[in-house]
């Protein structure tokens, strides 16, 4: 497993936002999904075995469940639901209003560097 763009995965929402935390688990390597589900969630083993049978693009369902369950344990159910809602399709009007958290974070980092120099 890797790290976040910031270099580490933190439980503290000030260091790794719930959105970034969710995305980390959503993007875990396919080969690690089964082990993470077994070790980091309270899902029934039968459900985990069924999720482990998913292959190809279907493994994304298991990754979404993993991301939701781990984020729910650390940040609570409401925070775990938010990244899922951010991934829903938007209308043209909504797309113009939305700035995704990673892009906003990148924009803030760039501004800080520009303002420091």
C-alpha cells in the first residue's frame, strides 16, 4: 500500500481530510482489497468472501465498500457518506459550481508558495 499525495495517511482529519482518507482506501491496490476488508472492517466473513470473488472492473465495488467502512470507523458515518455523494453525476450547472477538495487543496498550496516568494 502506498501513501497519500502528502506523504502519509493520517487518522487526524486536520492532516488527512475524510475525503482524502476515503480516496486512499478507494484506490488501494486490487491485490490488497481482501486483506484490508478482513483486517480493517467488521463485515461478516461471508460477505468478504463474496467480495473477494469480484474481478476486473467489478472489484471497484469491493473498494467502495472498503473505503466506506474504514472511513466510517475513523470519521463516522456522515463523513463516510460525503465522498460518495461527491462522486455522483452533476448537471452542467452543478459542475460549474463545484471545486473538488484535492483541486482546492492544490490551489491553496500553489497560492502559499507564490505568496511566500
